[in-house]
């Protein structure tokens, strides 16, 4: 039985002061979002059961806190099979896929399932709640949302980045000192379960196959991404250079009067933001957009400086952030000041070192082929370090596109053979070195091999096109290992041959 999305566990659960008391809720997962959900619901008198198939020291500690608050916590896989018959609502964590047996059982019993984002939207204040500006995309979400938060703060607004990055969304919504506005990053996992969010402005930065093992198909992944546009009030921001994002706007059920606003790194047409002669220009949120544009900032304002030229994908993120801010009414000077002040998070095209004419760049956050392609396009001659968990993604198109940029390739991780096969087909003359070791100390060998292949003018780029969990805790640990290995190599006097 498929649950009607409009089905409510109880009438009126649309704000934090509604009647949540006695509502029987099952919270699935005790990561940050699951813990926050159980805590918020228990505080409002719901009868909460929380289950986690995983049992770690952190989860055990969270379980003890929740038990003090009156939550029935059950740890271990045996407890994550099916909701009890009296359950009125299931709140699931983002990592739990829709085909999980527990969620399938909830659907069969007509029990509504909410994600953390749906719950957070319904936990907003009845009056005066902070508006949301929402961002999704296969790549660039975190950079764009933190850029946006920087712009909003430059406009004098109390703002933060929240959701899939920064502050957990429930924590931001329930903060004792209310925010003026929230810049919200939403993953496809989070969007799959949302039904009610109504943002002031929303953006899909780009779409490419990713997380197909979770969603089941690319069509379902696209459908989840497109949900960000539903119920948007002012502007649906899309990528002019990615026709799929515009199609998602056309398919969305928006609030009457909502506009489609494009962003591009090229020259913008009316109702778009783009770049003209090194200047970010707004032809969407100005009175005479058919004949005039507002200058927002220069490309040089984006902090390329010490890290070299501004990469095209970084520029695109800045234009998208500017579009969302302008939709909210932020003035041009605040856009400029916010983008000037912004510095990217670690592991995103991070300049590590330069020696002997060779640059070392850490883009460990490039955890899929689409992100790796964006990184590789930024440089003319690259020694590429790649490999890990491909999550069902195909790397052939990526390899074919960037083959002429490759000086050489170092492969590591579980799915490296798939990348090696693509290289053999599309870049047969490029030297490929295989690293079969799987311990985390392997980065010293990887860096030494990369240095052997690099020549003056090259960039050694860690852009794995794959997730990290086969060898590392996460992409940050992988990036840290790379940076530390580079520094050891250079301290030892290593360099290009």
C-alpha cells in the first residue's frame, strides 16, 4: 500500500506549538538528525521510540541522554525491522534508503514517513519563522550555501547555513535566538521525504547520476532533486548550462507568481545572472532587465588570489548564491562584500603546496564523476589521483572528456579497476599506476608515485570521483591524509623528476 503524501498522523501538526502530545513516533537512526528529532519530539510530549541498527560509542552516549528524556531507545539491527502497530508517524534519518525493510513495512501499514527536513519545517514558529533559501545539486551545494550565508550576514541579517551542512536543520529552526533567514542545503536523501517545505527561493545547481544505489534509478534521483522547487514563492533558480535543471523547474508545482531565474558563467539574458567582462551581473532582479544589469562584484573578488585562478565551477556557485540572495532582496554591495569575505571549506580544490613548478591540490570532496570532472576541467595538465567507492556511477564519460588533460593517473581504492578499464579505452597512452594497498598509510606511496609522473607546470590533483569509505572514515580523512603525505614528501626534498 502506498501512503498518500497528504496523509497526516494528526490534524494541525504545522508548527512547533501544535498538539504533539501523546503522538506515537518512531525515530529511525541516531545520527545528528535522528538525535535532534527524538529530542524535539520528546520535549513536546510525543511518545518517542528511537531505534538504531548501528551501535557505536557516540550512539550509545546519545541513547543514554534520550532515555533520561523519556525516549524508549533500542539499539541493534534486531530492533530496526518494523514499526509497532500503534505507531502514528515514522521520522527517518537521511541515510536510510526508502527500500529499507522498516520503511517498507511502514508504507504497508499506511504509516506516514517524514524525513528530518519535513519535521523541521513543521517545527517552525507559528508566527515570524525564519524564511528558507534552499539549495541542492549533485555538486557544489555546500560551497553555494555557505557563500549564501556569508552574503546574508554581510547584509546585516542573522543567518546561518543549515541542513546537510553546518547547523542541523532542527537545531537552526529551534534555536533560542531566532535567525532572520536560513540558507539550507538539501541532499537528495532529505528531499525524497519532504512534502511541505515552501522556500522563498530555491536552486538546483546541477544534476548527474549519483546515489543510484539509494534511489534505485536516475529518474527517482531527479524526482527527488526536483522537489526542492515545489511550493517556492519568489524564484526557482536553475543552471542555464544544465538543461535538466530548467526542466525540473517546468515540472514543479510552485506558488503563483514564482519566477524561473537562470544562472550562468556566460553572458546573461534577461531574467538571468551571469558574467560580463569579469563582472557578475544581475539581469533578473532589476527594473529594466531587458536593457540594464546590476553589477554585483568582479570575478577577482571571489578570492582566487593565493589559490590561483577562479575555477569555473566555483564561479558558477558564486553566481547561484548571488541569485538566491538577490531573490531575497539583498543589495548588490552586500553580495559583493559577502563573496569577498567567503573562504571555501577544506577539501574543495584546496591549494596544498607548490614546489618545483608543480601544484598539489586536494579536492577529496569530489566523491562522484561529475565533481571530479569539474575539478579536472580547471587545469590543463594533471596527474590525477582517483578511486574509491563509485556507488554504481559510470566513469567512462568523465575519462573520455578529460583524457587530453592527463599527464598520468594514480589509482587506489576498491573500484579502481573500473576507472582503469575506462582509461584503457579512452586514454590508452596515459600512464596509469595502480596502488592495491588499502591501509590509510598508502597516501605516502600515492604521493611519491604522483611526483614521479609530474612535470613542471603540472597539477597533482586528488579528485577521486568516488566515495572514501572503503579506506577512510570520510572524504575529509582522505583529504587530510593526502595533504599530510604531500608535506612529508616535500620536507624530505621530494619533487618532480
